[in-house]
């Protein structure tokens, strides 16, 4: 076997491994089943007229009467001629959905770490940590496919940029052009916008480094090449971008013609979304700890707390039958954070957070600062109205920021940066650039911070937190204070259980590194142990929210809306009209 084939073999095996893992996690797709995604069901309903027209007339229409009072189909699956980058995207997504997106998560992050000159074994480990980050799995469960699609290509864009700054001009230029083209074809401009904020931080860190090293000509040469790559990537998506730009002017993201507010007062003229709408989903300060402890804030809006819970007992005491009480306990109101709706915690992983903290002590230079800078900025902006000074500044003065809602979703930047620094920390543990004494000292500090935080929460949770949620008053009115007290006890129990879980994972992770530094474990064995820890850590949480139960027969997904007798009768009328269905059937869910 030639040397070049030997070099490619590990990457080929890892790619096959990623494919297998993606299919195993979403194994029902192998039986022909499809994941039931609520948002996609709504999309199918709105896009049906557009789809039927295209099938009947063998041509594309860019208007539908099905959405609101009629609207363009630019964001409803419109297809444009000569969209070559879309064909490449479809080729890359050869697995059944949503396994295709999971594979893209893995592949993009793997290439990113390789571009940063990380060993292929650690790159694969990092890819697993990124791909199974809870938020990235949750959005697949609810149907935020465009968001997942765009996030999956983020690491690939960064790879091209980093290769260019490393002096790999041709490879970096080509990869940036293609990757950014794929990022834009995903058609989720909010995620792309957040990526560009990270790219600016990355560019500034390279600029400062180039200035210090007197390499400014190389820096500006790289920026010039990347600018051309960006122009080409935009050109590959020009039709959709221009159509969307036209559409934005007529949407709530454009300037409103209204001059009077509902209460009769003068309406403030805005060229973007309303501030309250932008910040409706703002991350709470305490929710930051969800990144490290999955159910620190109770998990999602509803959680299955089981038969042994205080909530179950409270339902029994209220007169519910054991069956009814158990059903109710499956949807217990455990979340006590600031957001109106939360499907699941944005959990990055106790193991990865521990490694990230270790990286703060072991990593120096520009890599550390653009990763930390990106993480901190995304975290602060995710607080939204809870950190109004920064949020208001961005809404008022940063171009295009007011075009996007749900500011909490900017945490995808943090979820991208944290695993990179975490894997680099492990990389530093393995190499000989740093003395063992320094590594042990960094390990001690990291354990003190992460494990110490867990101990504080375990000992003082009742003193530190009130465990009260936004909708608790409604439950008190309906069931009484005694019921609410039972719910709060279960919230405390969830925090205790998951804090103890994170503490154990931190101790296992730190113990593994300690044994390696004491030459009791080999590097390969350490990688295997961390792979097991990371997979257990993340997958065990992911499966609580997205699992085989979310898959149904393909027919239920492809044709979720079956016509009723009334529908069939109405369809006999070939005139132009709209129907308002006030029947029980009209309120049904697919």
C-alpha cells in the first residue's frame, strides 16, 4: 500500500464510522420510517399548493395563496434554475433525514480540527462532541432543519478561512468558496449572520497576531482572497439572496407603513423586528449552568418525573387515579427559567466543559482568544433582554442584527467554540510542549472550578435558588400551593441528580488525565475512555428528547393531512375562495 493511501485510510475509516453512528442513532430510518417534526408538518401544509402546482404544470411558481393572505414562496421551498451548489449539497446529504444532518455535523467539525492540525483521533473525538451537543439534536427533533443545515456547514467555512490564514491559499480559497456557498444554500441567514460575527472575532485575532509578528502583508493577502471567495459564494446563491432581499422589504423585517400603534400613540419607525419580539426568547443568567448540568433549570417545559416523584404523589392526593397521575407526571412543569418555551436544555456536556476550562489554563495565543471571545460574546448576546446594555446596542447600531428573533439561538457559536478549545486542551495534555508539572497544576485548577461548582450547588441549592417558574401562579390557581411545593421538590431533585452526574463525569475525566500524566495510561486508551465518556454524557441526555419514539411511518410524514368528507366536498368547487374551518376537525393536529 502506498504512503498516500495509508494516510487516507484512517480518514476513510472515520468517515465510515460517522455514517454508521449517524444511522445507528436514527436507526428507524433503516426501516423506512421518518421522524415526525412538528414544524415541518406546518411547512408541508403551507407549501402544498406550491408543490401541487409544480407537479401539475411542470414549472415553478413563486407565489402561494396558502400562507396568510398570499405570499411569495421564496422561503417555502422555491427552486431556482442553475442552482449548482444545491446539487452539491444534496449529494453530500445522501443519508436519510435526519441522519444526513448528523453526518454533516460530524464531518464538518472533523475537517475543522484537521485544519487546525489536530490529530485525526482527537478530531474524530471532537466531531462526536460537537455532533451530539444536545441543542443540535433537539432542533432536529422539532424540525428546525434549515437551522441544523446551516450549523452543520459552519465548521467547514471556518476550516477554509483558517487554511487561508495558514498560507494554504489555494486550498483555503477553494474550501471557503464552496463551504460558504453551502452555508448560504442552507437558507438560514440568522445562523450565517452569527457565524460572520465569529469570523470577525477570528479575523481580529489573526490581525493582532500578524501585527505582532510583522506579517501584515500575508494577513491582507489572505483577507483579499477570502473576500473574493465570499463574493463567489454569494454569486452561487445570488437568485435566492436577491429574492429574499426583495421579500424582506415587505415583511415584518422591513420598514412598516403603519404610523400609529394599537393604543393610538405614534408608532416608532423601524427597519427591523420589534425589540420585544427579538428578545422574547432570552437566555436567563442561571440557565448558563445548563451548559454544564443538563437539568439545572429543570430541563424542558415538561418532563417525565415518573411514579416516584413528589408531583405524582401530589396528583394522587388531588384525587387523580394512578393512571391519570402517571400520565400527568410525564408532563410535569419542571422548567423554571425565563424563556416562554424550552424543549430541552442546551447542554454542551460536563466532560467538554471540563476540558474547556482545562484549555483556559493550557492554551495560549490567538486560538484561545478567538474561541473564548466568540463564546463570551455569544453567551452575553443570548441573554437578550436580561443583558439589555449589550443587546440594545446591537439592535440599534449593529447592521442587520434587528432582522433576527430568538436571540438565545446565538449560543450555537458557543457550542461550536467550546468543543474546539476542549479538544485542544486534550491535545496539549498529549504533547511535550508543556511540562508535566504545569499540566498537573492546570488539571488541579480545572477540577477545583468545575467540581467545586458542583459541590456548591449540591450543598447550598435551597439557599441559592427559589426554583420558581414563569407559569407557577397558573398551577397554584389550578391545583393549590401544596401541589406547587411538590413540583419545586422535584425541581430540586433534578438539579441534585444531574449535578451529581456532572461531578462524577468531571472526576472520571480528570482522573483519566491524571493517570495519563503519571504514565499509567496510554494516549490511545485515554482517547477511548474520553470517547466513551463523551458519548455516554451527551447521548444519554439526547435520547431523553429525540429517540425512536419520534419516528412514524413514511406515509404519516409525507401525507400528514388527510382530506375529510367536508374537504372533498369543498374541492368540487373550482372557484376562487378561502375556507375558515371552525370544526373540531379543523383544529386537529396531523
